[in-house]
C-alpha cells in the first residue's frame, strides 16, 4: 500500500541534511529545482525555467562516492553546463561523478512549474522511480507546495523540505507572529487584511500610532523576492490635516494608485491577504542583511551563512544579488536571531532550508537590527553559498561567521542572478567560457579566487547571466566581480564586431 506524505517524511535521516561531511554513503538524491510559484510571481522572472540551473551546485554531494543523483529539468541541460560544475568539484574526478549522475527532462520550456510538468507525465515518473531505491532515496526542491508533496507521494520517496501545511510561518504575517513570540525586534505593523478598505483602516491606525511616520510599505502576505511589496509615501497626503474619517478616505485613494510590481495585486490580496509595516528610516547607513540556516529531521538547527542583500528595482525592494558574509558588526546577532527562529520553526515541524531577512541601521550607539521576514524555501542566497562550498570543501566558523577554506583562509564572494547587458545576447555558453578563461577570471582553486556562473540558459536569448565572484577578502571579491563583468562585455562586443565573411572568433578573443 502506498505511503502518505507524513509516513514518507519519517524515512528521512538527519545525516542526509549535513553537507559538511561525507555521510551520505549509498543514497540516491533526486533534485527537482522547480520554481513552484503563483503564475503572477513566475511571470516576473525573466527566463523562469532556466532558474532550474541554479541548483546544479547541489552536485557537490557527488563528492561522496556512495551518492547517486538524478537531476530533472524542463529542458535537457547542455553537457557543457553540467561539466562546468563537475570539473570544479575538488576531491573527485569529474568522470567518476558524471557516471553517478542521471539527467532527465520534460521537454517542455513553458513558463510553468517543473513539478506540474512532471505530474503530467506518468511515464517519465515511472522512469524516475526506476532510478530511486526505496528507503535509500530522498528529494530536494527549491520550495515545497502541494505540487511537490504530491510528487513525493507519486514517487514514494521522502522530500527534504517543509510540509506546505506549515507555510504560514513563511508568510509576512506568520513571520511577524514568530518575531513577536521570540521577542526579536521587528517594525511596527498591522494584522492581515483582505480588502482595500481594511488596508486603508490598518494604514491609518499605524500612522495614528506613529504620527511622525513618513512612509510605510504594503506587503502581500505571500509576496516573492520583493515583488509583492510597494512603498506608500505618507507625507504628501497631509494626514495630520484630516479628521479620522477623511484620513481613511485619502489613504484609500492613495492605495488604489499604489505602484505594486505584482499585477492584479488587489485580487491577490483578497486571496492571500496583505499587511502594512512602518518603513524604517534614519541612521548613518542602512543595509539589508540576512541569515540562512537548515533544520535537520531531529530538530537540530545549522546556521549556514549570513549575507548583505543587494536590492533594487522600481521600489528598491527587488532582490538582485548578495555579498558574503554579512558585516562583522552585527554578524553574530544575525546568527543568534536566525538560530532562535530555526529552533522555533523546528518545533513546528519545519525542515531543511530557511532564511530570515533583516534591516540594519547604523546609529550613534551602533547598529540596530530589525527582522523583516522569514522564507521557508531556498532563495537567492542559497546557490552562491552552495557554489562556495562545492568549490572549496571548507566550513563556516560558528563563532566568527567566516567561511574557512581547508588552508585556513577566510573566503568572501559577491553574487548576482541579474547581470544583464544587451551585448551578451547571442552569446552561447561556450563563448562565455572562452572569454572568461582567456582573461584568467574563472575560479582558480590554487589562488582561491575567480568567478563561477549559473543561468547560462538565459545568456543567448536574454543577455542575462548569474555569477558568483570569490576572493580572500571583501575587496578582492568585488575586484574579481567587476573585472568579470567588464571582460564579458568587452569580449561580447568583440564577437559582435566579427566580419563573418572572413574573420574567425579566434581573431576576436581578448588577450591576457
């Protein structure tokens, strides 16, 4: 008789979540890197199905000779893209790792979640089941929704992730509940509401509590990557000049014109709810740090990393990239707060990756940290850290928060999913590898510096690439990052200037 999801989850072993040691002997790992998001959120991601490449750094588990992996994507990955990761893994021949890796695809490039495509293909699911040994297999995903839960039951293997029934704790309102419960500082805000009139009421109540508030931020409860957030300026509304009833009318009109990045956000608010928070200002400097951790099956919490997030876009709320590690002035506090959140999530039954985002403001007396939200999934800071770990086999120092290579060197990186330039359009992954290798900017294990890439599938069509630039100091990582971007643009422009009637690509390659 087939096992249900809860019974399958009881098969998970704590050692399967430990990536810092070779403890996965004789196990099969299925990677399904599906971006299972609402269609409105998925539509905001350029080249969405290519984001399935980001999880390729999970291939670092193949360093353990007893591990076999199955990696599924919407479209078949080019061998060059896979080999580029395998060849960087220290301690194992790429050919040996490749023999233990099976690639499958749905041959479907539509902008829909990969998990949905798999569930539509029972014959493909049967082939996947043939590769996975009962009791010795588990699945890794980007996030866990009812689609991944059903996929786990169809394949009859456990899923290393949080049951969708617990996703409340990963919403904006659920995170505020957690912060309140744990006495972690967080911005003043409202309860969840589901219509514009109630949102205007909540905003008025917030301003009346904080009449000096100049701006607030409206958040869809299940917003993704900042695309469900919108800034509402309050100063131009002259709220102090209005009586309470008129104040709510003015706010209602302003909310009707709110420039929310997510389309049809009012309809989404009716389904998932929204809330309003104070926009924290002031300070000599403002940063957006985060921490990332993992919860193992028996409840142990492992702090994996801290980052400075790079935000941008029309509202300044969209995630663009990150810098590792977070600054030392508050790195330990990030780790302590994040560990407390992880322990509470573990008590609720959460598993695997989670992250906590903060706002840091520098004042005369030091840095003030305010917790902003919790994510119960992988995110933009997951794969750069996976890349660092895959390349170096080092480990995080639990006291300092620094990542130490086996040599003892501290390592840093700057990463992005969103390096875009029109000159990159038309380049193939082979061209990119040529440009970077010729310039000596690819990651060098001996020097512990250089750049590795992801989202190669976005390159030719969208002129977009993801990259992680590593160095032995924060400054060195940034130098490598900027040099890589400049060299890519220069190399791409040279290739576009080739005389196709006689010149060859070799003539256009930059010299070292």
